[in-house]
C-alpha cells in the first residue's frame, strides 16, 4: 500500500474506531514477542540503515555508500536524495504535492554524529532540500534557513532551480480545488515523509528527514520534519529517531527527542517509540483517530524499533545484506 493512500484511507475510516482504547504499559508488553517488535542486533554487525515507509531504493543507495567505506552522514543524504528525485512519489522533492496555492514547498533537515545540524523550511524550486540542509550545517553559522533566503543560499552553492510541480501533481491539485475548503482537513489530506537513520562501520550515527509536507496545506505551513528534536534527533552516544505523519502532533510532544531521551533512560527503541505514541494518543481531547504518526528509532547497539498510531505504517531496513520492508505494530486495533 502506498504511503499517501494508506494515510488517506486510515483517516477516512477513523470515525468508526472505538474511542475507549487505552495504551498497554511498556512493562506489560516486555514479555510479549511479535515479529514487529524490537529488532535486536547482538554485537551489531554494521553498517545498518533504516527509513520510514517503503523506500528500498533509498536504503539501497545509503547502504552502497556505507559498504564503500562512506560515513553515515553521506549515506543518509544520498539515500534521501533518491526519493527527492522520484517524481512518482509525490511526497518529497520533485513532484511533491503542492500547497493550496499550487506551490511545491520543501522542508528538510540533517544531523551528524557530533550533534551538528542543518535545516531548510519553505524551500521552493530546489529538488534536493536535504543537501541544502547539509550545506546550511556545514557552510553557515546557522541551523535553519527559510523561504527565499534558503533558495538564494542554495543557488549560491550551485544548486540549479527548476519547477518542481509535475503534471501529475498539478492535476491532483486542480482536482482538489473543485471542493476545497481553506482550512486544514487532516482526516482527508495526505502527509508523509522520508526519514532515514544510519550507523556506519565505525558505529557512528547520522540522520536526515525530507518532505513536501501536508498536501494542499496553507501557504507558509511548516511541519515537524525540518525541526530538530521533532522530526529528527540524533545523539551519537544513545541513538536516533525520526518521525512521519501529521507534523503538528509530533511538534507538540517534541517526538524524536522524546524517543531518544527514553532510550537514554534505558528503554529499548521499540519501547521508546511506543511510549512516544502513547504521549500523543493520551493527551486530553486527542483526535488521534483521524491522523497518523509513526516513529522509527535505533540505539547505539543497533537495536531498532518502529511504532505508529494506525495500521500500515512500515519501516525499510537494510542490514546483513537484506533490504526489506517491515510492517509496524500500531496502537489502534480495529
């Protein structure tokens, strides 16, 4: 199932879900073993790459970099660029679905083993937002550049501007406008991201996150993806996490930072992802039945975790020569 189709279908069926569900505590789940729970690599055989959703071409590119002796930072950048260039994906980079005004606007961030980070928000006409984010990290004293300033910086670094609105995405936008309402309708609009985490042969961790954001969003809207601590967080001593789904809800709990801090306290990546989701669904008046959030995480030992609110979220994992999509466990059980 495609990422956007899944989120749309999940949201539309949300009204029929039971309201009385409660989170099972992590301690009660410790003895429960399923194929979607913690994937542990004892004395991890490195390298390792994980990413949100079904993106095997992207993880393959990242692993190619790592196996050639490249570092985790290079791997996550090059891996994310595969999806940014994929016009059929309609979720990141060229071909992404536009905002309500027909503008494709990109958000991205990247973070290295030292805790250095770079970010771009509301970037237009530049395909590889993740690479611009890396340039912000490495070539400026800043963490984040936005809008026209981010675009001009990218051009000054040699990035070539181009129209990112493909015919397919333009047609989808024109169809949406027929019955559009100028307010976010999160239970029918689509939102997804590619987030990638890698551990190289030296055991160092880096991560990246890139997206075209909420389809048909209000002009100027920014989600969690470019915000360090929300869409992505890396602590090379502990581990890393990246988020996908409705960014507004991730920001409210600073989700990726939360997952890493829970791992610092001793939780496994799986337990940490589950606890972070519980923080969202157990908020007073949470409307979680009508939106999706998913997390993936890895710790320093190479253990991985992934968890979501609704069914059909998945993680792609490349390790020990196997590049595979793994369906995630989820909170809402029909």
